């Protein structure tokens, strides 16, 4: 599937939501095309630190997202909220004349569903607390606290951990492995 790529210094995972500000013409054009065709785009994590570098490298595992809300922000810029639909791998990418990255992507297999077990209840408590933060509430995320995937995905998005560690969590395909790593991170923070 051919789709626009949106390199960022943050991640979004399936069923997760993230607010974005759009101001560059290439991304405003991308948004217009996505709205006209009822299609989404792929958010990929930058390997470096600068989002403004047109030649920036990005990881090849990202998340296909759809626009669920848009509005004009107080600063006059366009704000959108996107929601992750599924993880994809970028097979190849190229840059259009306007600088917009386009990728040929393939869907990755959906992670298996697992119910939360007692050993991960601490993570559920942390996520419930994070979900009460006003910024998180504003995103109106639907969180299934009984599903290992959802708990791991949301904690990966919300916890203050290194972006490369977040990318590693995106690339994992086993939700129980992700929860085990997140539990270790939480315990180190305490």
C-alpha cells in the first residue's frame, strides 16, 4: 500500500491517539488529500532528534493512523488528532518534490490478545492514574484495562521513557514481553 509518511519524535500505537500541529505546506496538502480520499497516513519515529530535517532517517516500523478530529488552534495553526489502526513496515520510501515522504508499506500481523494477569496489575494502576491527566483525558482514548496489548500500548505512549526504548516497544510483537519490560521500567522509577 502506498501512503504518506509522517516522521515524528514520538510514537502512536494501535487504538492510541495523538494530537498534531500542522503548518508545513507538504503536511497541509497531505491532510487535504487524506480527508478527500478518507485515507490515513503512517507515523514513523525519527532516529535522530530533529523533526525539521527533510533528510532525517526514520525507523521502518510505524503505525497507520486515521484523522479523528481537526480544529484551528489558538496559535492559528491547524490541529488534528489521529488514532492508530495497526502497525506497518515501510518496505521502501521516497521523497516527493514538495518534500513529503511517501512509503510502500505492508501491514504487520496483529498481536495476539491476552488478558491481564495478576503480575501486571501494577501496570494497570499506573495506566489508570495516567489516564486521569487532563491532557490524556482530552484525547478521549478508549482503554481496555483487561487487554495486555492495550495496557502495554498506552503505557508505551504515555510513560516518560527514551524514544528509542519506545520504538523498541513498538517493534515487539508479544504483548506479554512488552508488559514485562514496562514493569521493569516502572519498578526502576519507584
